[in-house]
C-alpha cells in the first residue's frame, strides 16, 4: 500500500508488455500504450479510503477525471474476463471503482484486486494488438497481472494551456493532417466553487450551455464568460468531475472524443481552492 500514497499521481506499467495503463481519448476505454509515458492519460491520482475495515484505493485519471472501474460486460474477443472502463463515482456507490493493491510474490510488482476479487490484467501476450485491459478471476494469476507502480512527482503549477484546436484546415497541406470528422457537440453542466473549493454537489441544479469541439482553450473561455463577464478567462481553472462523489480534476488536455455531458467546476486562480489542486509532472524522468 505504500506504493499508493494518498493524493499522489502514479503510473501502472505492465510487467509483460512494458506498456502503461492509459485512459483512452474516447473517455471510456482503458488500454496499454507503449509510447505515452509522458502523457496525462497515463497518470492516475490515488484516493485512499477505508472499506470494511481495510484501506483501499480509487484511481482517477489525470486526463479526464474518470475512475478506473470494473464493468459487468464481457471483455472484447481476444481479451479475458470482464471489461475495465473509465467510470464515474456516483449514486451506484464505490464498488465499481474500488481496488486493493496486494503483493504479487515478485519484488517490484503488485496485483490490483478489485472488490469483486478479480484482478486487473493485461492482454495479448502473443498478440500485442489486443491492448485492452480487463478483469480476470483471482485463480487465473499470471505475470499478465503484475504491475510496476511508478511515482510521478508534482509540478508547482498547471502546464501551459493547450492552443485552440483547429477544426478546419485548408489547402494541400491539410490533406495530410488529421482532422476531426465531425465537430463534436456536448452539454456542459457547470458550477463555480467558492474560494475554499466548496460547491453544490447536485449537478442537476447546475447551469448548462452547449459546447462545440474539444478545445480546452475554448472551453475555458466559454466557462469564464458564463460564470462572470468580469472574469478574465485565464483566471478560471476548469475542473471536471466524474459522478456526484468524484474528485474535481483540473483539465489539462483537450476534451475526450465523445458527445457526453461534461460536469465542470470553475475554480478561480489565486484562491485556496486553486492552491489545493495537484498536477502531475509527466515530463519528469
């Protein structure tokens, strides 16, 4: 459990593949990625809680604030057990997102046991394109369930704001640059936190607006406009929350590639609430 200090950011690296546990850009899937170590998608913040007299952990993504969660759905073909997804910590309770790190019997590696007594595992030992992670029965233990935990040091403040996303590119050069096939649209539910970080937990009572695209820069501008016309947008920190009991997570990359409603908490810079936010230094060696 000492490898999972409360409030710290960590990476989980597969012993067999060397890939990192990655919150996929669709905001739903979880997979292994080999070249994304220095990405917020590979960083997970630890939240320690007491459950049935023992210490357990919740892991929520530094990218989109969603939790590493078990799903009752079968894993895709080529994968064993049940699906693992980016889930919410909401009215359904803590069980889907509750994990217990235990020893693997091999120095430097841990097993991550779900409250259902299944274990987090990599897939595709011989077929690397089966890159999803899943939950398998405890009795099926193998090195595919071994994870190396890497501590990520904090950075003193937020990273530089991502430039606005270009939704259209013209000319010959644009033919070779990736474009969003469709301009995504989603509902933003938002609330402003007070200087101490308190806010109304019931998102059904929050105000809403429609947002187009995925740009964090543009979202920050629009949230600032809706929260208060007198606020400069660079004084508004956009945090996301996955479920009623989810921890607010400062958004540092563009929004996920989906059209789902996003819950946003506006935190004002230079307040105790802003000072309490934590950012992983994913570029640290």
